[in-house]
C-alpha cells in the first residue's frame, strides 16, 4: 500500500546563501526554487541575511544583485514586523521561479548575544563559549530568521496549517532550535551539507575515511578548535524532526561524528533552464572557447587553435579537499606523457585572494577585441611575466597553486604541450579578464576535472555534465558515488563521467589516472567525443530537481507527522 504523504501548506527555508552568492549552497537553493515554486506557488518563503560582508571585512547594506524588493508583498505584516523591531525586506529572489525571499537585518541582536547563548545552553546544551570567526554572525542571523517565521506565523497562520521550517547548515541551527522550542506546531528539518568536523579533519591533512569509525566528533572538535560549530550542528541534528544530508558518504560522517543517523538523504539536483537551447548552445560554446583561447594566447604569447584540448577545475579554494593539488600534479605528469595527442590548456578557476586584473593582459586582449572582423587578430610571440596567472594576487609568494607550480618548475614554456593557467577570481562576468559568467564559460571546456578528497555532493561535476562536458571525479564525492549507482559500475570517460577510486593514501595513483584519462580523451575520434558528450548530458537529466524533489517530499512528511503528534499532545 502506498503511503499518502503529508504536504506542507507553507515552507520556510533559511540559509546564509539566500540571495547571497558565496558558495555551493546558493546553487542548491537557487536551482531547486523553481521546482518548489511549481509545487507550492508562493507558499515557499526563503529567508536570507539582509547584510553582506565586503572584502574589507565590513558589512554593507548595498543592494543584492539577486533580490528585487516588493513592498506590496505581505504589506500589513511588513508594517507590523517593523513596528516590533524586525528589520525586514520582502521581495523576489531573481532566479528561475522567482520565489518570495525575506532578507533580515541581524545586527540588532548582537547586543543580546550573551542572553541568546545562555538560553541556547540552558535549553539545548549548545556550547557557544568557544565561538570565534563567523559563529556569532551566523547565530545572530539564524536567530533573526526564526523571529521572522515566528512573527509571520502569528500574523497569518495557525495550528490548522501544515508548516515546515527548513534550516541549512550549522549556520542556521540556532533558528531551528528556537522554532523547535517556541513553535512546536511547526515541523523542523535540518540539512547539513557537510559536517563541520569532517571538513575540518580533511582540511587539516588528517586521514578521514580509514579512521572514520574511530573518530569521536566531540573530541575532534576540541582538538581542531571547532567546539561551538560542532555543538550547534550536533544538537540541531538531534532535536529537529527530520535530520538530512546530501549524500550517502556524508550520511556515514553524520553517524560517526554527530552520533545521529540521517532520516533522509537529499541529493542535490540541477535545473536545466540554465542550459542554453540547442540553437544557442553551439554559438555560446564557440564564444566561450574563443575567449578562453584568446586569454591563453595573450598571456602565453602562443597561437593555440581550436584543436587545443581545454580542460579545467573549479570550485572553492580548498587546496586538498577539492583536489586542486592532485589536479596540478596530474598536469605536471601530463607534460611528459608520450600518448598525449593534442596541446592542452588547463584552467584552475578558483577564487583566491585576488588583487586586480593584470593591466598587461588587458591591453593585449583589448587589441584582439578591437580587431575588425575582416582582419586577422594580432598574434603575440612573447609570454607575459608570470604567464601562469590572469590576475595579480595579494599573496603571490604564499599562494598554494602558484607555489606548487613553482616547486614543479611549471612555467608554461613555449616547448611544453601542457599549459596551466590560474584564474583566481569569481567568474561573475565582471572579473576584468574573461568577463563571462561561469555558466557561459563552462560549456567551452572539452573536459572538466574534479578529483575531490572531501566533497559531500559535488555540484561542479553535475554542472559540467549538464553543459555536455564529460568530467572526471572521485568516489569520495557524493555525485561520483551517485553516478556509479546509475551506471551500475565505476564510470568511465566514455560514459560521460570517469569516477576514480580515491582513498586516504592513493594521491599518486589518482594523479596518474587523471593523466592517462586526459591522454586517452585526446586521442578520441569526433564520434567518440560526441558520444561521451551525449552520455554526459543524458546522465545529468537523471539528476534534475524534478527527479530528486521526491526525497524532499519524504522529509516534509516525516517532519509534519512529528509536528502533528505534538499538536495532539498540546490539545490533550
């Protein structure tokens, strides 16, 4: 007999990354929004921070480019909220589906911080004593987000409605616990996209996987100075109605490090409205390749043509966790690979501590752009100084990518068939060199490489295959494990995704497999390349939100059933 799932009348979802593009969770929420909107028209309300941190560390109220205010939405409640000291702005998140978003100013709550932390300790034994860094700001935002829901609920809703509060990451844990305590008639869901301790163990060069069974999360939190983040994450996981994570690999971490099995795994999907239609696709791919090759040629003083194999890696600048180290290692080994059939230009698209775009590179690119279409573009035969980087960095001598390339004497010399270029900036279309957004650039690649050591899901490989670019990933990424489960075997590059078996200790073997795979791909016929691209695209269709939203519906049902039990008890 098929169980009839309880459906929410209202869903409130809070995250630091609502209308605030800082990491992968932004992609999760913004691409899922359209599917949720279609199912729960304007009954899905995202709550995000009303302030952003600038590069200088100060906060600003500058307009979010991803938010459009609408003062007519819930106008009576907006007025009441402001009367009660809640500083909110209501509008639309300007992503497909255009869901309602409420941005809240959390700064006023800093003066009550100690009182809030005292309540948190008393009710849930959350240790905020060791807080540092972003713990305070995340907690104050999370508290403010919960006050928004409390105020909205009392204004418009009551116990007859089925209401969900969904908190993302430890940063929103405090709000989930507040709702749990003050509004027990609301069903609560908590999603950890990566355990703070797991990420920290991996980032501190400790072996995570072989010893996972032996690690004690509380003990490691003390050792790694993570007590407060771990504490809020663990207590939230234990007290919400439905605890979730994004992949089977992170679910194992939750059991071992948070002492709590997850109720549901919520894999991250994709919304293919971001992918251009067939007619546009070819034109956009051609434009992306031209731009990438123009940048490479201007920087290197080369004449790389369209037959060049363009490969890339991208993501957050977590040198070991994201496998950036093994990517550089593999490209270094590829320099001496006899079976490589094409020249390779490899881009590392990872935001570093960027200073400014290079003026000398901008001047050369300007000359190329200013060339009339009936004339051939200027050719440069001398490389620029430091031909490995497109933007100057604040810490050139201490940067991990540049340091590793220097150690291996990788200087992009004329006679070398593999060139590695570091693009250390957000590809938002305004970086001063490429001046194209990430989604407009990614489809220009022949191959994307993401050899992650720690990757709860792995949006970058999913985005790559959605844009018909075959990719290499590992089975330590949730996406890699999922791809293997779809294939029924370890994925090969012909399948659209090559999944490498990675462990705590086989770094060198992984680098060799990447090198061999790139060399193998360089020898593919046009038909083999087309088949790999087609298979990549077909796999991505199985990871659309329309396929994965059923797991969220299951989580909503679990949370609402527990809330219904409490409602009965409240009546009794």
